[in-house]
C-alpha cells in the first residue's frame, strides 16, 4: 500500500529574498569596515573603549561574515 506524504508548499517571494540578500551584503560591508578601523586604532583609543591591542587585532582578523 502506498501512502501519500503531506507536502508543504511555501510561497516564494523573490523581492523579499533580494532585499534580504542586499541587507546581508551591506551588513557584511559595514562589519568589515568597522573591524578594519578597530585594527587601526591607537592605544589611547583602545584604552578609552576598554579593550587591549590583542583583542582589537583578534577582532580585526575575523572574516567579514562572522558576527
């Protein structure tokens, strides 16, 4: 005996998918820029925000897509 399996049909919204993709790409660009700038800060600025040079370098080395 063959049983029919329930099938879930989802509505595909291309506009929403493209909007989400652009938002993700923009967020990655912003993260990459912030990490680059963090790596360029001098010791006085790092002291002001309360992180060490090693912490700043570790964050700056992270790939742009890591949150």
